[in-house]
C-alpha cells in the first residue's frame, strides 16, 4: 500500500502567543526575550517527533489590514497592542525557522488562518494528510477526515494538545466543523470583535445550530423555531449582524498564493546557522537535542557607509566605460530606482529614473552585472522593452548551489549567516521582520540601498570563492547562471492555451461528474454527499455490505487503495474512482488553468523556479505544469489545450530513460551499459537476466516487474513497497531485488559506496558536482538515517539528469538565437523540452533540439531523445 504523505502546518502567531503566555520569562545573554521562541520550539519538536510529517510549514499574520477590515471596520478594533517583549521575538522566530529550513508563509490582506485553510484544501485535493497545529479554536471549522486540528493550550510551562477531526468536533460540540462557523455567526467572537447577534451567548448559539444546522435554516423558519419570544426578537433584530459575523468568521480557503507542497518537504537543518543562533540565545538543551556543535562566533561585518544620491547624467557617465557593477533595481508602479557600486565602498542611487537611463545600463555589454534573483528583473525589463545584457553573477542562484536544501533565499538572511552582517532597519519598517525597498519621495531609502549593495558585494565575493572551492565553477557559470535568462524568456513567452476548448472540456467533465453522482446515489438507493468519505463509507460498507477493514472512530477508510481492492465486487466502485479522478482534474487543473490564462496574450506564463528543489530540478507554479496528469485518458486530454499559435508547430523532445542511463554511467555497470549500447529495450533485457530466460520468452508481467525494480532501485525501494506495487508476495519481491543486484553487481557496489561516502563527507554529488547535503545520514534515529540513505542513492542520479536537461536548455536557447530562428523554447517538464516553431523552421529547430539534448553531456552510454511534432502538446505524444 502506498504510504499517504503528511503535512504539518503551524499557526505561527497563535503558537508563539501561547508559548509567550505559557512560559515564564527567559532572556538570552544579551537580554533579548526568548520565552516565546523557546516554548514554540518545544511544541514544534514534540509534534515533529509525534507526527513524523513529510512536509512542514508555518503561517504568519502580516501586520496590515485584511479583507475583513474592509467588510467591518471594527474588526479586531478592541485589541491591545502586543507586548514589546513579544514583538521582538517574531522576527527572531522567523530567523530560527529559516535556519531550520522551515517554510514560512504569509500573504498581505489575509490572516494566517486563511493561509492554513488554503494549504489544508490543497492537501485534501492532492491526497496529503494535513495536521494544523494551533491555539485558535477558529481552525476547528477546517477539521475533516483528512485534516486534523491539533489544539494547543500552554499554561505555566505545561502544554496539552487535543486532536480534532470532524468526528471529534461533533463529539465535543454537537455540531459539525462547517456548522461551527454558524455558531460564531450567532454568538460572535469578542477576541476578534465579531459582533454576532446581540444577546445570543455561546450556549444558546450552540443549541440553535445543533437543532437547526445553519443560520439560513433558522431565518427561513424564524416564526416556527422553538425559542422564547425574547430570543426570537433578538434574532429578528440581529439578522444582518448574524450574516456579517458568519462571513467574518469564515476562513478563506482560496487565498491567491504561490504554494507548492514539495517546497515544504522536511529537510536537514542548516547546522551552522542553527548552531550560531542557539548559542546566541543560550538554548543549550536544543543544542544537545539536535547534536549541534558549538562554533566560534564569526567576526561581524559592519556597514557604516551611505548611498549617495546622484542624477541620471552622472549615473550614465559612471557606467559608460563599463566594469563590474553590483546593482539593485527597485520598481513600484511607474517609479523606478537603481543603485550601484563597483567597489563595495562607494554607493550611488538614482531614483525615479526614466526608461532611457535604465536602458543605457542594462543593454550595455560593457557593464557586467551582479544582482540578486535576477530573473524577476529581466522580466520587468522585458515588459519595458529593455534587454538585459551582461549578467555576471546572481547571488540567489549561488546561494542555492551552496545551500540547496534551504527553504528561502533573501539578502538579509544570507548576509547575516555568511557575513555576520546585521540587517539594516529602515525608519518605516514594520515589526514583522519583512524588508522592502522604500519609495518615499521625501525620505528615499538611500541607507538601505547602500546596505543592500554592501551586503550583495560581499556575498558575491564570498560565494564566488566558495563555488571555486567546491569545484562548482562550471555548474554555476556554464549552467545555472545562463539558465536564468532562459527561464525568464520561457516565462515571458508563455504557452498558448485554447481557452474555449478548455472551457468545453471542463463543461464535459461537469456533466460527467453529475452523471456519475446520479449513478452512485442510484446504487446507494438514496442521495448522499459522494465527496464525504464518512458518508461514502456508510453507503459502501453498511448499506451495500461490501467487505471492509476495521472501522475506526472516524469511520471506514475509503482511500484509493481500499477502493481498488474492491474493483469487480460492485459496479459502484469504478464510478467512485472515476468521480474522484474527474473532480480533482476539474478543480486542480481545469479551473486552476483558466484562472491564470493571461487575458492579453491568451497564454499561461508559468513561474519557472530555479531554487526550490534540493535535487536541482526546475519547478513551476501558477500553474504547476510538472504535475499535469498523464496516466488517464482524460488527464492526457488536458494536453490538447496547450496549442501552437497560428500556423506554428510544437516540437516535443523527450529523453528516453535518462535516469537509468545516468545510473549505468555512474555505477559503471557493464551489463547495464551493454544493454543501452546494444539499443535493446532495457526493461526486457533486465527481465531476461533477472528471470534467467531468453529475451523472446519475457512476458509482459516479467517486464513490468523488471521496470518497477529498474526505476525503484535507485530510490531505495524495499521488498514491501515493491510487493505492493506489483501485487506479489514480499518473498517474491525480495527475490526480484536480489536477482536484480546480482545481474547488475556494480549497481549494488555503487549503492553501498555512495551511502558510505555521504556519511563521511556529509553530502553526495552529481556528475557536475552539484551537492546534496544529507545530515540525516549521521542521525542516531534509524528511521531518519534510512531516509538519508534513500536520498543518498537518488540524489546523484536525479540531480545529474537535472544537470543534463539544464545544459540542453541553455544550449538549445543559444543555438536558436545564434542561428536567427524565431522559434522559442517554451516549456520544460521533467525530461522533456518543448519548442514552439515557425512553420518554415520546424526541420531546423528539430535538429537543433535533438542534437543539443543528445550531446548535452558525454556519458559511457548514449543519451537518446524521442522527438515528435504537432499542433497541440497531445499530438506530440
């Protein structure tokens, strides 16, 4: 059975607040208050040990008004300012979380609860179990079969946690999670200044909703409900307030946010940064708990300069002869600031500059530019018709190479960690620890520009030296740095979507979903909520008496593995499986894609990200084009919606079994190399050798078994997982793996050696020297250590494959441009590249694509590319 992955999301402000009031005052040696941070970490570590989540993130409020304030200007108006010794711990808490490689989420205009609601919805849609760690009862409305709310209470150093699913909420309050919102609508919430219905308290509110289920039902039958005349009158007078209060109390589960579950994957801590922080805070118990070694405190770098304001003519005069310039580009609407330094000592700023001045700098090949997160600048300049020329260094990309498991890259955090440079606070900086450029005309952010330039200059020198020390010069300067421009161009170009076809496709799915819902309810003999696992469990295992496992307190399991075992037992099962697949496809992909089609271009401009995955793979969001389903026909049909414009043609080139070819090369296994060199089908060849039969006698089941081992072995697949995948006994699976490793003995040796090397060095490397640091290999906990071993086996192979396709992307991009073609590289998905070609360039673009992909890296086995063309992405497959 496939293990369901788990995500833990923490209500940052709520838990920090609980810890602050629940633990006596503690201070660091320098007097900084630390009790909230200390208590938060105690709660966090306890829950990490209990849940062993695959993903972790923390949601924080942003110190500004939200959409609720626009509805009701008295929302939270009565709240007193938080104590000063609490506020100073907020940025400190985020600093600790950064060092732990824990993702922090926040969104202006929304509260942490809304982010939590949105993340929990995404988890439900993607089949990931979600636990919400909070001290706020408001989150109980999110409880379901897949979402558990862990309610924390801290008092005098003691912390208790109660876990609520949908059943537990009902057992405790006699209302469902969704009805919990209606209760709030009636009784209000004094902590948030939600008015409710005047005179209706908690007891009456719960009693009313328990009896009538919703505010709508109460007001639809107000003359009939069994209440006293006094209560009826209060309800009549408070109707408008009830509905407003319910809206205010409802968590928004559709926050427009850039969220990728994989970016929250649990990773090793940044040992040096965390050790330095815990020493500064005197957290000795945590140092011991995490086995962190105390390091001598680095000598701090101090910024004591200023950024001089100059006019446009002097700026152009400074840059006309070229040189290497560290720059910061600020843009806020029509205002543009640019700041530069060429020596890390003298800093200059020009504010409110016009396009020609910006153009004079960025289009000059004489000016070598050192920036941070440069892709965003390239895209902004493209919108202004300006070409970015002369990229010499991007410190964000360099930081990614040096710390690939880090969850976020910002100048402030990196400067503090690598340089010991304290952040430069600005006069108008909020207490939430966020940095931003100041565009106040009266007080331009000259000092902050100077600080950023100083920090970036020194990071450039520091990172460049470390890249050379790590032997990553070629990986950085030949692959990652030029890839910045490639991804910016792909994002700017976008991929055209047939919106009408997509809408029609969605309408067809809606009709089919309705049809399936009718059939399912028909089999059940009654109407019920097909989306509710609890109600579905009752229908399947009580009404229809289908065979089932043990019933838990939350009901029967109806996950996909359970349902697949029941296929053939009753026709309702196939309809349920199809219903679930279609509803996910509809909500996640059809509706999700329609929401991000650019109204001007008709294209989706997915945000390609270079610094998210620790393996080196590129990721994309808005939408996530890497996860468009291809295993079902309807999922594959989605690719019909991606089309070439006009008479252009899509060319799709896909590496054939690239990871296995990389494995054959890295392990230097003669048997596997010979299979590839002979051009044989690797899975058939493997099956023949593993099962000891001639190639002609290999059956489809033998090939499937060999394929599962081929792809699974480098991910550290075990006999249990393999037995589940192939529906065979554990004994048979164990024999498969043993036969495989005997067939390819060098792979077995590679697996042993890479784990030992990883333990000794603390990291493993790809063919291009991309490093994956794996502190888990040295953990005392066996489960953590096993995870580290699986990462060590996989990272060199998957990372090398990522390096190869990145090299191909850079070279294809350069060739298309050098040969004067108008064809564009528009998409990268896993091991395939897609070019949108002009009709008279198809043959030439195809040759460039195949040639550059197949010669991207010289291995001991050939890289093979399958290439097809079509008017739609579907046709190319």
